[in-house]
């Protein structure tokens, strides 16, 4: 079983996270490492949970959403409830992200227009100054 366990350092190296991040997820009861004195040993289940946590965070899910999804894993319905809820959250999150992208695209275009206007005004100032000299 020891080759299935990972130390906090191995987890950090494998998942590119800090020890503080792992301790935070443990404190939030998202990870449940085995304690041997002050050492934490992470199981395959912890590694799978961390992968899902990191993916959920990348997609913009809240920690509470992630916790609820992880808690649904053990319901005994072959993860149907978990998958259904994940699908609903993901669909909603995608709609939010697409709306944010549309707003961002609009802001980018508006800023480009302002920069073009600013460049024209600055060029006219330089042309006026050059003609006066």
C-alpha cells in the first residue's frame, strides 16, 4: 500500500500546488490524508479528488460546488446523481463564461476604438507642433 501513498511533497510536485494549498483543501474537508504524526500521506482517492478540485477551480466552480459534487460520489447510484449535477453546473458555468467573453470582446473593441482615436489626436498634435516650428 505504501507505493499507493504520496507525501505532501510528492503531491505538490505531481500537481504543481503548494503545501499550503493541500492543507487548505484538507481544512475545507475536500481532502482526507492519512496522518502519521505530523506527516500527511495521500491516497489514490485523495489524488483523484485533487484532480477534480483543480479542474473545478479552473472552470470557475466554487469550493462549495466542488465539495457537493465530490460528496455525491458515494451515493451508490453509479455516480448518476454526481454526473447529472456536474453537467448542470458545467452547463451554467459555460453560459456564464460565454457571456463574460462577449462582454470582454465588446470592451476590447471599444478600447481599440479609443486607442485609435487617441493615436489620431496625438498625431494631429505632433503635426500641428511640427508645422509651427
